[in-house]
């Protein structure tokens, strides 16, 4: 399955806001997967000084990632295909 990077500009976002958005992204993925459209939130990286957040999702296509973010009501600037280079355990 492909990995997609979701870029966000989140001026004024607090850690509480980010935690709530993360929960909504996870839940949207669970709901969509249950409906036969597999998408999974992986993780986020927030850059406080720039108010930017980058989130990784796994899905077969970018449309599912877009839908998950729209369902979760989390704004984004773009969704692009990426390679997750996390080392194996």
C-alpha cells in the first residue's frame, strides 16, 4: 500500500488541538476501512515555529486520504505520495 504525506498549515494550533485532530484522523480511517475503503493514519510531525504539520497516511490512493482528512475536518494544503523510510525493528 502507498504512503502519502499530508501537509498542513495550522497557525494558532495547540497541542490539545493536534491531539484531537489526530484522534479524528484515526477514527476516520477506522470508519472508512470498515466501509471497504482502506486508509490508515500513521503519524504526524509538528513544527511549532512554522505552525506546520506533516502527517503520514497509508492508502491505495490519494482520494481516500483526502476523504479521511475531510471527514476528520482537518485542513491541509496538499497530499503527495511519499516513501516512509522508518528503519525496521
